[in-house]
C-alpha cells in the first residue's frame, strides 16, 4: 500500500522475543528472535548501553583532546573527553564533569551539540555531543587511568590526524567534522 506521495508503506521487523545473554553495569547483551516482512526469521545480537556524553572544548582555533591507549584496538588514539551518563544525572553535567576529570580543564559555556547512534543495526548506545567555548585550567592533573596526555590541538590539523588514523572514534570524528563544517559556513 502506498501513501499519498506514492512511497511504499513502511515495513517493520517483528521481534518474537529477546533472551538475555549478559547484564552488567555498562552493558546488556541479548539475542532477539526476529522476523522480516517477507517471513524470513533469524536471531540478532542486541547490545544496549547507557548514554554517553562527549564534549568538544574549543579555544579560538584549537580543540582540547586526550591521548590514550585503547587496549581493544591496541592503539594510541586522540579522543574527546567523555563518558557514561550516570542514572538520573543531567547529561550536560556529565559532559562538564568528564572534561574536568579527564583533562584538568573546566569547560565554559557548555551547550548541546547533537547526538547520534553509532551502530543502529545492533546497538542502542546514544552518544550525546556537547560544545564548550573555552575552558579554565583547574591546576589538577588529568586522570592517569583515562589520559596519558592532554593537548590543545589546532583545528587545521584535525582532518589530517583523522586521515592518519590518530582519531578513529566515531564520536570524535562526528563532533569534529560538525565543528569544522560550522566554522567554514
């Protein structure tokens, strides 16, 4: 059946059940029994995680980033500060708290900057982006468990660092490309 603009009616997958495989503080993994509109059935892993908040902290033409080792990739990477939103915590407060904990800088004028779902076919893991114009040094060291180095990186270097694989994370790439696009407009 078509709607008024002759676009086929939307179809949805039918979920016949979901069985839990693992449930921890930061992850729920289950397997869903799925039926497609054409009758094909299969099982699909489903990953559910708490929201995360990441912040782009800019100061003139520089962005505050952290250098850290990610053991899953076994790679040193540049990332934006961020982390999981605690239950009942305002995500904006999470964003500000994570910047300060991970970098030793207190962000100023924090505001929402968008959101995205990184793996819509398998996971529910909303990533909330924030933008902070400026930051003040608290004099406190960055969290040694989160950060090996903190640097203000010139925005003009961001595309090349992404190209070289130094910034592989989806959240950082999305937020940084969005910032660069807005600054070019």
